């Protein structure tokens, strides 16, 4: 792979999110789609033909091909590690859709394999790219909230029965890894821990309240306790019709801020800062979050992360969201599942 030639991708997966990634790859001049892999050969062949590339049914063949530099993993969540590890073992970089995987063991194996092979493992969490989210993280880093008291995230979305019925893996423990927390809520869990850090203890309740025929929760509430003494709440659901916007609220003894679909709706501190003037522009607009329609989300965030991935590989630097960090949100979610099942609080190591 020369510096002047595009980074050549294979996309693992043939679902809706794979289409988003392919659009992102097409929008990056230094990236090129070469092939597609999927579990269903008939579906995969049709999917690949749509984009004018080759469908290859065996991952082993793809790993060996010299015209494939890296892999984009967009398979069902519980199969992410299975798809990524063969490429990582071969020293080929991997960009993985959220969540990194649904088990600690597989995530750790992915991170360890990438490290051993001295290659790049990066993840997709496009909500971190929002200007509101970046401003909120900056305010936390600068200590503008004072002592953090409440750090909370809310994702109250709606998914109808057709969403779960459309593909066999949705709503299953094996491949979805969970429900509203793991599939949709992982976005806000990751964003919250990126902004304020990991909680040290969680206590959760969950249930399936608006859907039948799925194995996982469509409604979850998680109480958080942080090492600094602050508390918080995560609410994640696909049971809230028609679907509400996504919200992050950070409060402290010197100020508070709220972002709603990345639009700042509240920004007040005891002491101002010169860059507060820039925040005024973030009080309008926002971004589409897929609260009722997963297909409504555009591929711009994916494009940015594909571009960063390509640059990170070429420059031999850490990507914006390395795999070692992308596992954090899943750790919180798995602890919440353990708590909901046992009825007891769970401490994170």
C-alpha cells in the first residue's frame, strides 16, 4: 500500500448499517471498496452487485488477498470479534461498527490481537463528533462544572415490531447482545463515559414492555455512582412512541449544561469563558439521531471516522476512537445486565 494509493476495504456485513459504511467509504478520496462478505451468499451477491464490487463468501480468502488492506466490520454485534480477529491476526487494520462486541472476552481478544500484530483497531461512535458533545467535554476537562453531582444520559426511542422482525438476529441475546441498552443505548453510554469518565458502580432495572417475541429488554434504567461521589442515570428504550430526542445532562456545584440531539439547550456556569460566545451557535440545529427511524441517520459521522481511520493507518498513529477505549461502554452495559438479573449493585473493576 503506497501513500498515494487508496486504502482498500472489504466490508463485512450486508445490512442497512453496511450501506452507511459503504457510502462513507465512497466519500473519502483515500478509501476504496473492493469486496463485500456476508453470511448469506444470495443476499451478499445482490448487495455487492448494487455497489459494483465482488462478493466473497470466505473470510479466510479475504484475509489472504493482497488487494485488500483493511476490513470494515458491520455484521451483527455478537459477530464483530469473529469477523475482526482474522484480519487483525494478519496485521490488517479494522474499523468496527458499535459496539466493539457484546462480550468482554471477545473485546479483549480483539484489542490484544491488534496490539500483538501492531495494527490499528478503531470503532464507530459518531455521537462523539457532535459540536455540542465536544463543548461539554471541554467544559468538564476545564473544571467549569466544579464538583460533578449528576451525570446522566437519556435515549427514549421507538422501534416497531417490523424493525425486530426484519432480520432474524435483532432482539436475540446471541447476536444483538442485548436490547435497548446494547444496540441503541450504547451510543449514549459511550458518550457519557467519554465526557465524564467511567462509573464505579451501577444498579439497573430492565424489562420488555412494548414488544413481544424478542429475548431482550426494550426499556432499561441504570443508576450510576462515580468515584468522585457524583451520581447519574442512564435511561435507554425502544418502547417510547413516537421516539424522543437524545439528551445528555451534566450538573455540578458551579454550573450545568444540557445537549439535546447535540444542540445545547442549557449552558450556565458561575464563571464565564471566552469560548462561551462560540456556544451560542450550538443552540440551534443539532443532528438527526434515528429516534423513530434508524434509516434516517446520515453517513457524515461515519465518513469522518473513515477518514480518520485511513489517516491513522497511514500516519501510524492512534485513531480518534481506539478499540481499547471503545470497550468501555460495553463494560458498563454488561454490568447493568448483571445487576438487573441479580437485583444487586455491581462494581466495575
